[in-house]
C-alpha cells in the first residue's frame, strides 16, 4: 500500500462512507431480488439454496445448512418444500448409500437462470450511464474486495 493510500484509509470518514454505500447497495439489490422473486413460486431462502446447488453441485443437507447459515432442521424443511415443487431431488450417494445428496432439477435450474437474468438486466439498466472504463474498474475493485474479504 502506498503512503497516499494509507492517508486515505486513515481518514475514518472515507471508510465509513464505503461501508455505508456497500450496506445500502446490498439492501437495494436484496429488495430488487425479492421484487423479481415475487413473480415466482419460490421464497428468497429457496432461491439462495438453489443458487448454492447450481454453483456447488449436489450437497448434503448439512453442507447446504452450513453454506446458508441455517439449522439443519430449517434446511430440511426448505428442501422438503423444494422437493414437493419438483425443484430438487434427494438422491443417495453412489459411493455411500447412507449419504443423501440434494440434486438440482431442471425446473430449479430454469427458475434460477430466469431470475438471475432479470437481476442482471436490472443492473445493466443501472450501469447504462457509466463508461466502459468505469464499469471495468467497478468490477475489478469489487472482485478484489470480495477476494480479500474471503481470506
């Protein structure tokens, strides 16, 4: 980090403004996501579960619970409802028949793809007033921030 960056970060107001902006953006994204989901038969927690299954592949209730920060009993109820709506299916692990994995079905994939496309359309509409350079820099900075926060 350069001396100039150290001076900026020492200004607590700048850090406070960044935190506030991120919090407000996250809230607006969540609100828009819920608005989009209102046209579908799934709840926001089901959407999150379906996303994890799409990105991570089949997983156990315990693994999904950990990813979602939910109790196993809550995740079981969630999966029960999604299975009833034919979004997911419980399948026995071929290597260990005692292990049951949650598998994303075609209808679950379809809903996730539609909702994500609508969320991306929303963001694209917001970004239409930004230059290509601003969009590139925003993506680069957000990706770096995410990477460093994961560590």
